[in-house]
């Protein structure tokens, strides 16, 4: 039996008792879940199922075939849950319900289905959970739209609320794709302009135009070997994009070959930088070093231009989303 | 010289007097902490109105981008509690500067706001300050306290340790407490006696020390260790001692400790009671 928990603390608790394979929903092994059968999965939580599935991240809990176990539960019931399941209802686990974009779109579809029939309290509770989920994964994109959905529902206008939900569905894949790059964008931890790459690019430019000594470039490189951290961050971005792919949206439709370009240029720069730092010190810059420095700068410029292009497109998307939501909101009012 | 940005977020239009007052107060605090030579203070006013969609976005984006900052957020933005929601969004986006509710309301109102939001306002780098002319809770004193706190905590001035800690809520704290207690009952079932279960649980405790791990502290308490003060001081403990319904952390743990001497049924009944009281409370709050 595989136990999937809605909270890490439950994972740690079950891990202490040693009941079997235990996972938290936000960190499932995405390359494996597609091979799992729902009959082998138990969703473990403290909340009742009805409350639990309002949260988009717990969409998997309500899939037919998945066993739901509410805590506290006896050890006998926990370990015996395998025999209590219904194998006839089993099917492969939907991988899209294990990644944020798939969970979000699934919850939006469910909300659309509930709008005409469900009680206002239940629908509003789901909207509140969607808002929290969006603020956590894609801050600043959909919260205001969901506030308008909430307001229109409070005014008993489910039709227009539905139109807004459709706008969110339309843009969710693109937003998730661009937001995957947030760590590299302005104001973030690894800001492509202000953090490591910017100062190195400036140092290389000054050196190649004769304004700085070679030693200054080396000192800049040595002062902040940012490329290793960037490579790790980039790997996370690619993992996030793979997750987006699992949800049925193809990030390449938005990004084209930019991810490949950025990865190659980052790797190209890292190789040049490491070679430069490994070269004997105090040596006069020879004809062999200059092309390496030029190559390092070329790679860096490609990397920065690629990320900056993504940043520009992200801002254009933000405007489009705002316009569409404003348009739908006007209809709501 | 480093720059600290004082971002004033208000639904009222900018007034130069308030801007100058804020700048002066922060400079006074820096001077009192012998930091004025290293820092320059800049003030930025953001006029927002929640009546229009996305009107907070620009302010949120700008304030979040500050490396060192103080966000002074009006409580009524324009509705009461909007200021709290704005600060929550700032912290959710990872803003690691100081956040203060900036209000012209009476002292009693400020105290009510402060008491109602223990997680968001009662920590280092957060709080309430009163607008001029005669502030009971002056900005310069609050900044001084937080700058001294930063020194004690080994943090840069105008930075908090972890912005996510401000988003702790009673539900999260309740889930962690319940989950921390869960293994004791399961181990009791497996080992057939409470002393054997406590012994098995105790084996998980070394390495979890000095209050760094809330669940470890709760388990240590259930194993008979004297860690109640550390539990109450932890943000989770504070969240469960705030003004929410349901038992507070001390009462909850005491009843659990007592239940861990009787039969398993009583233990599970106690855990179920706590679960129902804490989580149904959160559910009502969410729907409200």
C-alpha cells in the first residue's frame, strides 16, 4: 500500500511507525505515479473528505478507487486498508492530479460543474481555496480574478462567475509556464540582471573593450561562482516544466526552443568560466584566452537575452490576463 | 551605503508631511542603534484602492522587490482588515523586510488588531505603529526594537529570518500538533503498552533539540520531557494560543498526556476531540 498524505507532518508521523511507502502529495515521484494503480493508494488526512477535496492539491483524494483514511485511525485499520479496498474500481493514477497546474485546472472544472447546483457556502469555500492555491503557486496572477468570482457568487450570479473561471482555465497553462522562471526574474533571488550574470557580463564587456584588467574579470568570477546555483535552479525549472507537461499543457508551445537555448548557454558559460579559473594565475593574456573570454560573454548574453525575452513575454501575458479579467469583470458588474 | 525603503501603503493620497515624518523616525532609530552612517532611508508612497481589480499588484510587486525594507500598511485599505490581507500577500510573496500596520486609529483599536493577529504581527520585524500627530506606538521605538532584535538573532538590519513563518495559522499548528501526537497511539497498539510506546517514541527524539522542531518538542513532551515553555514560544504554539476557538496548546497537550495512561480507545477519542475542535474551527473561519 502507498500512503499519500496531505501534510508533511503526517508523513513524518507514519514514517516513525514504519507503515510502508509514505508520500506527501506535493512531492510524489512524478516519474513513477503513472504506473501506480488507484487500488494501491490510500489518501491519509485529518480533515473530512468533503473539506479536503476543496483544496486543489488534494484532487487525487476523490478519484474513484483511491482509499480515503481519516485520522486518527488504528494501526490495524491503517495496515489493513489494503484488504478493504475495491479492486474493481482501480485504474492507473492520473499523473496530472499530482502537479499544481493539473490540480488547478481539475479544481476549476469541478467548480464549473458545481456552480449551477451546489450551495453557495460550498462554492465559496472552494473559491477561497483556489485563491489560496493560486497565491501560493502563481502569486499576483489570479487572486483578484477569484475575488471577483467570489463577489459575483455572493451576488448570486453564477453565470458570470463561470465566464471568469473559463478565463482562468484559458490562461492557466501559459501562466504556469512563465512563472516557472520566476526565480530568475527581476527582484527574485537569482535575478538574471542584478545577481551573478549581470556583474560578470559587465566585467567581460569592459575587459574586452580595454576598460578592465584580466585580473579584474577573474576576481569578479571568483567573487561569486553563481553558475552552479543557477544550474541547480535551472534544473528545478526544467522539472517544473516537465510537471506542467504532465498536466496536459505543452510548455514548448509558449517557450519554443528557449529552454534548450538557455540551458546550453548556461552550460557553455560555466565551462568557459571554470577553465578560466583553472588557468595558471599571473599569466599574460594570450591569444588562446581571448576567444574563451569572448565565448564566455557570448554565452552569457544569450542566456540573459533569453531570460529577459521570457520576462517581457510574461509581462505581456500579465496585461492580456488583466484585460480579459477586467472585460469579464465588467460583464459581472 | 545601503538603502532601506520605507513603503507606505495607504488608500489616502500621499502627504509630504507623513513621508518626512516616517523618514525622520527611521533615521532616529538608526541613529539610536549607531547605524545611521551605514544606511540611507528612502520613502515611497503607494496609494491603493481595493475597489479596482489588481490595484494592489503594483504595490505588492514593488515592495516585494526591496532588499531591505519597512512596509507601513494602513489597516483600512479601505476596508478594515485589508491591511492585514495585504501584509499576508507580501509575506506570501517572500517579502523579508519589516511589516507594520500603520494606523491612525485609537490605542484600543490598535491593541485589538495586534491581539487578533499574533502570527502576523507579534514577531520580530512586525507589529503596529500609530500615525502622527501623537503616536502612542511610535515608529522610531518599534524600529529600534526590531534592529536590536536583528542583532540578537544574527540577522541583517531590516530583514526577518523567514517570511513564511508569518503565515503560520492555527490550522497548520493544529495539524502539526495532531500529527506529532499520532505515532504514540500507533506505537501503543504495536507495542501493547504505553511505557513501551514512549520508549519507542523516545528513540526518535535525539537530534531534535532546542526547539528547532515543533513536532519533536510535542513528542518530547508526550514522552515526559519538560519542554512546555519551548512549545509555547514556538510560532505554532503561539498560533494555538491566539484568539481562536478550540483548546489552547497547553490544555491540549496536558489532556493528551493524561490520555496516554489509559486505554487506546480513550487516547483516540481525545485525539478525535482535538481534531474536531481545531479543524472545524478552521473550516468555519474559512467559510466566514
